[in-house]
C-alpha cells in the first residue's frame, strides 16, 4: 500500500494544472477586452440613463471596502486551480465565460450610468480607486458582473470553508457582495440581476452529471405543450407588470425567470430541469425556481388542507402529499418514494427512492413500470409512503402501477382501490390505457 507521502506527489501531478492555466490565460484578456469594449461603447453614446431608488442615497460610501471589492480578482484566478478534473475546470471556465457573455450583451443592449458622485478618498483606498478608474467607467451596471462572478466563486469555495476560518471566508465573500454598493460602483437593481445571471450559469453548467440543455427535445405530448404555453404566458405577464410598474414590482422579474424555466421543463427539458438529486435541488435550481417552488408548496397545502397527509392503499403502501419531516415520522414510514420534481423531500432516517416527474402529466408506460419497481424495492424495508405534491396524481398512478406489476390487481380494480383509499385522486382515461398496456407487457 502506498504511503500518504507517496500518494501526495502523484495526486498533485494528476491535477489539471495546464488546463486551468490555459483557461486563465484566455479568460483574463477576454474579461478586460470585452468589459472594456462595453464601457467604451457606452461612453461613445454618452449614456446617462440610470435605474436606482431614492433610498440608495442613504447607502454610506465606505472607502476601505475597495479592498474586498478588488480581492475578487485574486479569487477569480485561484478558482481555476481548485479543481481535480479537466471536466470540472472546463465547466467552471464555461460558467465564467457565460456570465461574461450575458453581462456584456446586456451592457451593450441596455447601457446604464451610475447616478451618484463618488466622494474623494485618500491613502491606500484612494490609490486603489485611482487604479480602478483607469480600467473602469461609471457604466456596465445591470446585471452586476461582479455579483455574477461572486455567486459562481462562492458556490465553488463554499465546500472548502469549514470551521472558524470558514466563517471568516464567508464573511469576506459577503463583504465583496456588499462592496459593490459601498464603493459606489453599482446601484441596488444590479445586485439581484447579477445574482440571477450567476445562478443561471451554475444551472447551465452543473457540477457533474448531464448538462441542463443536453436533453433538449421538443415534446410531442399535447398536455405538456399546453402547460408550457401556460407557464410561458405567466412569465410574460409578470415581466410586463414588472416593467410597467417599476420600483418594488421589479422583483416580479424573479418570478418571470422561474416560470420561464418551468415552461422550458414542460416544453423540452423534462424533470431534469429541476436538477433534483437525493431529494434536494441544486443550489442554482433552488434559487432560480424559488418563487415557483414556494407557490407549489403553498398550493399543495391549500388543496390538502383538512385532509390526511397520506392514506394506505394496500400492504403497507400509502400515497400522499410531499410530507414535512415531522409528518413522515408521524406516518412511521420506513421508506419514501418521491415522484415530485418541483418540491424538495424531507430529510430523515428512512430509505429514500426518487423518480422525479412533472406535475399534471400522464406518465408513460416506462415511467409507470419504473415507479412500480421503486415501490417494490422500497417495500422490502417496511412501510412505504409514495408521495407527490398533493398525493392525487403521480403517487396514485404509481401505486396503481405497483398493484398491477405485483399481480395484486387488474387495471380497473387498481384504479378503484386507489381512488377509494384517497378521495380526490384523479386517474383519467389515458392513464387507464397505459395501465392496460403495462399489464399486457407485464404478462408477456
């Protein structure tokens, strides 16, 4: 067996140094060239447009915060060297490159000017402001590229920040975020828009696994197309309201992004758009979809208010809504089969099986078979809760499929038993057809 001392040099040699340095050598010049070009274009057009709130004049100018503001450059360079595989380095580089391209495109299409006069400063902060002025101008506002890059870097470094030193690291990263306001480099609106761009880049280029857009395939399912159109119209409506009202209503643009992503999930991306793994969405998906996720959770509680969270169908298998951790413990489930793409699952000491699927869509025969297999595997551990958002659709269909595959019931009987067990269940004619096909394939 090799000693740690012997493994150390080998591990260092295996790190993708050349790949990382190649990305850094490309991104450094590209950053300054593209960012500077957008600045130059805005100056040529004598841009004076600005988006800010009256209360922003109360934000104090803190000269010393130029130090954390500048420190992101060092973190930017180091970040390329903090990966252990070429694929990881490439995805990180693509995140930063995508953030740059989106931001510069926005600067060119909608140039804005910082509206306040920055007070003079001296000493080290003054020298750093002078150096910044040689590279930057009061343009390139929304979305704040500084914030987009910070989001990407923070997610990268967060797993490395542990203990007391880790808390200091998080505080410093937080100071970088605040510094864009206290150095009078950006207005407030630039911050959330910059964060959205950062999370979008993380969603496009996730850590490991398939890329978000790799599975792009326009669905031929009429129901999915209808739902995609509905969510798309909702996104457009929120955007129009936000732009028309302005001010605090601009927060509705977050909802616009969330509904637009849900629309894409139904149209072409499928449940993979939610990036749910081990019961949790990725950080990027959780942030981008937060308004939709909150709405889905509230909707699930309103529809199931006053009703039992779960009902037993047969032989220790129950169906119900996505439970809280307390509800799951109260139901004494030994295993949880999660069919819900849009809501996170509770954490607990039960066995967890996941097969995330889109809401309000009739599952395919393959999905029904897979769900039945998941329930069978979960049943070996004891009492099973099969859950979706409400416990009326996806979980009910899965339970009916399990009853057929396990030989307990024929399709009509399975539908009747599931419907009787949990009033409110909706299993339509198309699902019955697919359950019939599942039975035929199971017997053959």
